[in-house]
């Protein structure tokens, strides 16, 4: 029986992405003083909070995707 490796990769990736991304994201957000200690006195504070939140999500999502893709390549090279 033939299975498409793209389908296997998609299943592998999405099963592991949020398991890896969520703790890394939460630790990154909690440890960032500009996000956790933001006073929210002015409109710029809200904008900075959203910017840093989206920036962390994008960067840490990319790092998580890289780690999972690298793990997939290692798994494929062993088979």
C-alpha cells in the first residue's frame, strides 16, 4: 500500500506543532518584561503589546516549525 509522504509530513507536523509551540510561546511571553509589565496607560501601550505578541508568535512559530521539520528529516534519513 502506497502512502504519500506529503500527507505523512502534514500529519506529523500538525500533531507536533502546537505541542511544541504552546509551551515555548508561553515561556517567551511570561519572560518578556515589556509584555508582562505593560502598564496600558496609553494607546501606544496597547499597540506595543499587540506588536510584541504577534512578533513572538511569528518568530517562535517559525522556530517551532524549523525544529519539527528538522526532526522529520532526521526520521526520514533513518528509514
